[in-house]
C-alpha cells in the first residue's frame, strides 16, 4: 500500500518536473498541479499505514490513521489551489499582452551577453520591450 | 510576553484585512499600515529586551503538545533579526507613502495591505518552531511577493514574474516533499524534537536531509547555482517593493538555513556550504560588474553578499555564526537603503541606466552622500557597519584556518568596491550625456512638497540606522555572540520548547 503511494508520488513528481521546464505557462500550471499532488502523496505515505477515519470518540485510537499528515496535506492543498489560480491569472495576462503564454527571455541579459553596452543597444532594447 | 509573540504574527494580518476593507480611503488606509508597522516594531523591540533579560520564550499556540501543535519560539537570534526586519519595513512604508504623493509608486490601494501580509509572513518565519509552519510562512511571504511584483501588470513585470513564481513555487514543492521525508524519518516536524532526533539518524539520511534543505532554502536565499531568478525579477518591480525584497526575502532564506543547520547539527555540511559561499560571492560580484543599470547592479550584489552569511554558517564555530548574525543585521538595512537611494535617483533622473546619468554629485549633493555611506559600507570599508561585520567573518575564518574562503571573501570585497566605484563614476561624476532623453515624471514636479520630504527623510533615517549599527557594533557583537552560542548549543532552545 505504502509502496504504491511512494511510486505514485515519484511518478507524479517526474512528470510534473518535466512539465514545469516547458516554456508555455499553461504546461507549467499543469506541472505544478501534479507536483502538488506528489507532495501530498508523499506526506500521506510519511504518515504510516492507513486506518479508520481519525474522528474523536468514534473510532478506536489504535486503529486510526495518523491525522497529523492529513492536516498538513489539507493546508498544502489549499495553498497549491490558490497558487494555481494565481498562475492562471498570470498566464491570462501574458496572453493579453503578447498573444501567447510563453515565458520570454530576459532582454537586458541577452543584450549584455551579446554586445558591449552602447546607447544604440539601449534604444533597441526599449523598442523590443 | 505570550501575547506579544502571537501579536507579532496576527497583528499585521488583522491590520491588512482592515486596510483592504477601507482601501479606497487612502488616508485611513495609510494610517492603519503605518500604525500597525510602528506597533510591531515596538513589540519586536520589547521582545528583544525581554529575551535578552530572561532568555528564550516559547509559546504553544492553542496549548497543544509541541509534538502535535504549533510552537512559536523567540530566542536571541530571532528577536534580533525581528527588530531589524520590522524597523526596515516601517521605513520603506514611509518612503512608499511619500512616493505615492509623487505618483511614482505601486498601485496604492493594494500595496500597503499586501506589505502587511508580507510582514506577518516574515514574523512567522522568524518565530516559528516547526518545519511545516516555516513552509506556511514562506508561502505567506511568497504569495504576497508574487502579487506585489506583478499586480501592476506591466509586460516586463509579468515576464520576470513568471520566472520568479515558477522558481519559487518549485522550491516550495521541494520544501513540502522534504517535510514529508523528515516526518517519515523522525515522526515529527517540531524543530526542537528534530534537534534531538536528526543527529540519531543514519549519516546517509542526515546528508540527504541536509542537502535537500540546502537546495530548498538556498533557492530562497539565492545562493549559487540557484540565484538566476533574482537579478532577473527584482529590478522590474517598483522601488519600494524591490527594496523590501532585497532587504528581507533572501535574508529569510539565510535565516532558515542558519536555524535549521545549527539546530540539527549539520556540521558535516560545512565544506559544501563554504564552497557554495565562495562561488556565490564571486559569481554575484562578477555579474554586478557586467551590468550597467543601477538596480541590476544592486540585484547582483544581493547574491554576492549572501555568500558572506553562508561563510559564517559554513564555519560552524561560535565566531563564524556570530559573524553571520551580525552580517545579517547589517545587510538587511544596507540593501534596502541602497535600493531606496536608487529609487530616488530614478525618480529624479527618469532612468537608472548608468550611461544616461552623470554629474549628479554637483546637482544633488544630498543624494550623493546618501548613496556613498551605504555603498562604502557594502564594500566593507571602515568605519561603516559592513567593515565590522566582514572583519568578524574574516577573523572567524582565520581562526578556523579556512584560508581559501577568507581569500575569496576579501577578493569579492575589493570587486564590490570596484563595482560601487563604477556606479559612482556613472552617476555622480562626469557630465550628463547630451543625447540622454529627459523622461518626464507622471506628475511633473517630484522635487518639492511633502512627498519628497517623506522619501528623502525615510532614506536618510535608514542611512542613519546603518551608521548606528557601526557605532553600536560592540554591544551588537556581544549579542550576536550570545545568539551564536545558543544556536550552536540548542539545549536552551529545546528545553524551553519541550520542557
């Protein structure tokens, strides 16, 4: 049981990491969703074997699932939900501004890497921006 | 005292909600922001006095057992950094309010309340006694910083915001997985219990956990090779926001590194940390030398200076960690004030590109003085605070016979001076290029009125604060040394939390 959880967490982390390295922000959002699930599964797996629902006065204490990782997971899920929405808002804004949701290069960086700084290149940078 | 510790976290959050509720009424909103920031600064100072006199204070939130519940712990290290951080945020907010009167600032409706959320997150990250709450505190800091960075929606901000959010979100996910690993290995996330249980783990597992959290906190702290998001994103934000980020965000990462590694006794990681420290110093300063925009130069210096704090930690001696603590105290206001001066220059000249500004020292002698003091301090010249902090670190390095890192740190200092000289030559000496376009500021006149007095006044106060750090270096060093002794021998910490 626990081993299956660990493999699921690892697989999700691998796919999530692959998606996060993409240029398109919508893929990055998907990647972070998977990574978030992976982290939650890891937390659950860390809590030990499964058991009955941990509700006070209703189940036997020694057959309970460990409630602490569940509480931690719940917090993590709420945070990752909010951040997914924020990333989607960013993607939408980028789409409004440039017509797609790709992460662009740092122009200043490219300018400094490419040439000695001159006034012309400053002007060129600003035109591009 | 219990209430004070809790108020430091809860107070800014409540004030933030109040500020949001009346966001359209600027005077009331600004009063709430300034009032609450003044209050938390005073509370932090009170806490420092209490901790200095009576020792570490631990608060069990909701009265739960520390193994299950949240603990807030104020030791000397936490109280010291808290005072400096809160005072720095207060100064920046005064600057921001002045700046809004000249219509140069961020969207005034959201910036104040968001800054308060950031403040609460910083207080929580400093005071927290368990790893998961530290994760939540980081999220609180980062979420407010994401919004502060991008909420104006300009193209450059969205572009760099995407990199910033992706990088930090990835580190946060790694943090969460790391928490799961630690919980699986030890059965707790409480730092005091971890201080007892992690040293008993097999050494491979200790190395794994240590390196994992070095990557997690190292990304937040922008150490080599995890720093590339920082110089890309910070310069695009409005001045006040960059100033807060520069002064505090990376430093909270360093704070977490120092807290975690000293509590869990990761001395074996010392050489790894020292190597990262040396490369971070050199790469950061080399990056700064290649740039020709004030904000970007200063952003690379953030990275470079992180190396010095890591150096103190990597030595794992009382003198080394005390040096890192003192460096942290010096660095938070210095970085903030340099960005504030950069903002004043940008406001005055309409740009922060070196080759478009010249001869400022004749036109604006006050600006020149306000820049010169923190710049020389950053480079580590006597008699400023940077000299005291760097001297402490170099002495600690020599005492531990860690010569390579001492040589690297001195070389990086000289290069920092060179980079500051480059800014000085570009901005303050020479003449303004004839073809430099005069960019008209949004409201026209930015040079007079209350707004100008507030921005310059806030900057001057912060500069005076950095000079005060140099003047009171003796007592501050004693405090840092006591804090470092407590950090390296966490018995007092664990006794207070678990006892």
